[in-house]
């Protein structure tokens, strides 16, 4: 507790890194996942059901599998090796984006599908063009979509596999709350681990409070 | 002036033809009802008239201009035609923002929107709800706001799919009076679907009757479903426990029947014979069409009856009067 109250520098640095990468990956995943979910739900194309099944399957993708996959692509001797991404915050962000795009996409997809076809028809009859119609439907699903983004953030802030494998747990640079906790546990130093655990739980609580708020709005 | 002219309009979904109209002319500034049984193609016709759906084939003119059924042209035409759904949708925001939407799509400047919105809400008696949350409104209020939202856009045509379905009598009458007011105050053409023939008659003498995707003469409006039964060597279609309609000979067991309104007659004789299948009922609606008078009779089922004006004058019929009615089996079609 003393660490939290005294704003221990190392602890603050760790929390900052965690929030940095998690927020960045959530924002980018939202920018890709929301339009993707919208397109999949509204546009008819061959193998649409297959694509939806694929996204649902990807919800269960283990973080270590993503870690391995991205590692194989960005390690020094691989395709993207020249970019020198391995053990950087960017690497963590890339892995986390892959982790949560399926969450944002499937949640957006189900939010849009729940919007009655009459919303689209009403907007069209009022004179909306296709873009305006899409905007009206997206607005109608805004609470459910925001809830999806908040849930995605909750997923990345608490994951460890990707941070460990792609970030490398470098102090002050890629050490996140979860990797720091694992390290402290290994060293048998529980004080910082518990302090980090408390902060992580507080962030999770805040995320859930926000999530509940938006879910309530969405169903009301 | 002719507003819509439809020629050989057909709509097919997969192999099923849901609409097949050789010709239909609708004049500007009138109120029309669109009636017919479920599945007759009413909603499909409304979708085509509101340019939300392109027909499979056929030609159409709107305001004397030939209609091209491509997305851009239809979108342009939708600016002058608004369709109100049976259960209209208000978006989950304030009444004001809902009302503003159509104006925004029409690029009406922001400062000009409020007076238009206030006038439109005033027309439906909802001006006090301008800042209300649209999701908190009752069914009747939602429909009134939806009508105002449409009228704020000053459409040339207002199409409504069963505007009073599932509403209580008070709200039904209110919506009817709004429709009447709108029509009086603006040159808008109103086309609405209804199953309520009496309501249709109250609002307009212009009725379009659709049956199995085709525009028919109104003689097909008495449509019922029942089972065939034989009594005293004569065949009847039993619609309800008490209502038996005499029919031409058939070997069917269940059937749908339609009764021509002129085959439904007010009987001169009293219904003294308990074995007779004469029906008794009350007149609940009367309207005049050229040289004929149409009466709606509640005889356990709603029957539409058509008679010469001269006959109406002699019989001195009035609303709520009890009448005995006979049906000529020759005017009954089985299908």
C-alpha cells in the first residue's frame, strides 16, 4: 500500500507503460474492428457465415499463440525483421491489436444486427444517403459498440502472454503491470506484485463500471 | 393531376410474384386507402411507391417524370416521398433531434430548423415534447411524432403502413383527425394501408383494393375463411359458430370465400324462421360512391354491402340501425 501512496517511481513507470500500450492497441483495434463489424453485418458477400464463424473462433485465440505468431514475423531473421520491432512497445501493440480485433468486430457485428431493419428503412425514407444511413445505424448501436471497446481494453490491460513474449519485460520500456507481477513473483518479492495487483484490479473495476453503464444505456 | 402512373409493375421474390399491377393511376392531393388481406402485396406496393424498393419490371411515372429505378435516382425521389412504418421508429435521442434528421438530410440550414420543427409538432399536438427523450414516449405519441417528423420535411406524398394498428380507440381517432388536418393544411397526397374499412370510409372515398398482388374492384373485399357445412341440402361456409354464408356447390372442405358487396342485401322480410341462415347486424358505417351507397354491417363478421342510391333512399337506413341481411350464393366466389 505504501508503494501506491508514495507514488513509487518504478511502479508509476510500469502503470504508464501498461496504459500506453493498452490504450494504443484498443484505439487502433476499434478503428479497424468497428468498420469491419459494420461491413460484415450489413454487406452481403459469399462465405459470410464462414467469416463470422472465423471471427468467433478467433475470440478464443490464446495470447501465447498470437505471441508466437507475431514473434515469427518480427524476429530479426524474419519477414519484418528489418523493422526491429521485437521487444518494443510497438510489438506488444501489434500483438494486442490482433488479440482484440475479433472482440471489437464480433461485438459490433452483433450490436448492429440487433438494430431493427426499420431503423435503416426509416433513415432512408427520411432522405438519408447510404453513408448517412450507416451513421444513423451506428449511432443507434453506439452504447453496445462502446461497451465492446471497453471490454477489449479490459482484455489487453490484463493479458500477459503477448507482453512477455513480444515485449520482453524490459524495465522502464516494455515492463507492464502483468509482466512485472510475474517477475516479482518469480523473485519472491510480493510487495510490488501485490501493489500492482491492486492497481490492476482498480483499473478492471473502473472498466467494469464503465461497461455496466454503457450496457445499461444500450438495453434501456 | 396525375401523381403516380404505374404500368405493368411486377414484383417477384425468387419465383413468387407478390405484385402484378397492369395499370394504376393516383392523383395528386388526394387521400387513398390501400386495403386487402394480409400478404396481398400492400407493403410491397408502399415500398415501391416510396422508392425504397425497385420493382422487378414495369414502368412508372411520378409527377409526369419517368422513374428510373437506380439507387441515385430513387434516393433523389425519396426526398419528396416519406413512408411511415406500421410501428414507426424514433431514434434513441431527443424528439428534437429526431425531427431534425430529415431536415439535415435535406440540407436545411441549422437556424431555419427549429421553427419548422415547432410547427410540425404543433400540428400533431406534441409541441410540449420537443426536448423529451424519444424512447420514453407512448405508442400513440411515438406515431404522432413520426408523422410530424415526416411532415417537417414537407413531402409531396405521405405513405403510411397501418397508421392506427394496435392503438386504442382514442389514439386511433386522434391519428385520423391528424391525417385529416394535414390533408386540409397542405397539398400532400396521403396513401395509407388499413384493415379498418370503416376508418377508410371516414377519411376518403378513394380506395385501392389489393388481392393476391393485384388491384381488384372492391367486390372482393368481403373475404373470409371457413369450413364447408351442409344444412337442409344446401351448402354453407361456416365463418364463426353463428355465421353461415350460403355458397355455390363445391366439394371442398375448407375454403376462402369472397362476397361481392352487391350480393349482400338488406332483407325485406323479418327473420322469423330459426332455420333460416339470414344474418342480423347493425350498420356501423355508411358512405356514398357516385350512384351507390356502401354500408358496413357488423353481423358477427364485418360485411360490406353495396346498394343503389335509390334503394338506400327508400330503406331510410342509418347508423346503428339493425338490419337483416341475405346473401346471394351467386355473388360468392370460392378460392
